[in-house]
C-alpha cells in the first residue's frame, strides 16, 4: 500500500486534526447507526495513548456553506462519547481561537469534536485560505474517513498542503480490502447492486461485469437501467418479477438470486433491493441478507442504507468486511479518482 501511515508519524504530544465520518442518520437527535462513529476508535485510542491532543473534524448533511442548526454536530456529542468511551468536548466552530483554546484546555483522555465543517463554504469549494485556517492550530493531519476520500475538499485534501498528513488505521483497512477485491478476487464473485442512481452505480456494475461471476441488480437502479434501455452482458442479471409497481424484487427473483449467492466465493453488496423502509417492500432485501449470512464466502458490504440494514439485523460482525464508504466504494472500484487517498501518497 503506497500511502503514508499513522504508525510512521511522530504523534507524541502533538496537536492532531483527525478527519472522521460522523455523517449518520439522526432520529430525535440520536444516531440511528453506530458503525461509522465506532470505526475511528482504533486510531483515536492510539493517538490518546501517545498523549496527542486530538480534534475530530467532519461534516453532517448538506448545509450548503451556511450555519443550519439541524446539521450541528453538537447533536452527536453524547452518542460519540458513549460509542468511543471517553470524554468529548464540543467546540461550536472548526477554525480560529475557539479551537486553539479548546486544545490548550484538553485534559488527558479528552478530545474535541469540532462543529460541522460544511458550515463554511470554503470546505466544499476546497478554498486554500479556509484549508489553511483549518490547519493552523495543528501539527499533524490524520485522515481516517474513507467515505469522503472521493471528495476534493478542504478537510480532506486541502489541509494536506499545510500539514504532514497520514492515513489512520481504518482508512488503511478500507484500502487493503478494496485492493483485495480489485487484485485478488476469490471466484466466482457475486456483486449485488441496489439502491438508486444508475449513473453512480454504472461504473461498478461494469467493473464487476468483467470479473469472474455475476452482477445481481435490484432496487431503483434496476428500474432505471431497464427504463433507459441500458444494455449489459449475460453476467448482469435483472429481476424476473416484482412486488407491486417494481417496489421490491419478487419471489422468483429472490430464489434465483439466492441460488447464485450460494455458489459465490466472494460477495460484494451495495444497496437495498427495494423500498426497504416500508415493511411490505423489505422482503427482497432481507432475502439477500439472509443468503449472504448463510454463505461461507468472503463478504464485503458498503453503502449507507446497507449499513443501516446490517445494524438493524445485528449482522455487522457476521460480514467479513464492512466498508464505511458508499459513494467512495463505488468511485474506487469503478476506477474513479480518489483525491483523499492520492493526497496521502
């Protein structure tokens, strides 16, 4: 892996800006999913053992460069503190004097959670001056958020121009598993692609179409591909029947997909098979999950909605590797650019 790693960095007693991904679904200001928050735990504990002063920076939702209270990361402080197991101090800014003061007042074992970086328009535009402001209170930058590595933004790539920058442990694991899928597949591979937005899923369907196996397509992706009359090879398999107006895959399709999954040497899953939020349309997605859990194949799962399904079914530890990235996973395997990773080479 040609990347600079946290274990090669001198983080002892340093002020560390740690890019994390706490962009999770909320219900009554409570996190509906724990996995993305928990994913940073190994890196965070390593830094705290080294007596580093750590500030976690991330985004939540799409506030479009404005302060929007419903997207404030203050809502996640209690959940993050519970999941990560140590005290978190929330700072209602991500640059400037408040951050500097927060770092100076940190006690052993404590860390900072900074306010939503997307409250500043310079984040998504990757403004160099804003990136400099993000970096100015710190000695080192650690990226442990694979899910944003397909973004060329200030808190992902911009800060690397001003600070020595390294990959956290979670990011390293993500890259290792992506490389395993890309370079050392266990045949036959079965890729299960669902959810929405055919334009984002098309590259990964094409990627797995060239591998040694089948691509099972469901959800809105299947509907969009059929409506747009996109032509694929014989290894890309679409539903034979549906529930209601194509709101879920039907019983014949479930049985066909299940039989293909049973023969897999490696399984990759991204996206539900239908409108799983409604119970009557959740059967297809549940059938896919049950088939994966019954298989002895290496299983790789990614995507926000897919993670939600795993958590709901207490199945996180029954999957060989669960990726924190949905869009990033699609971009990486589809051959797209990964500026967040390239910046750490």
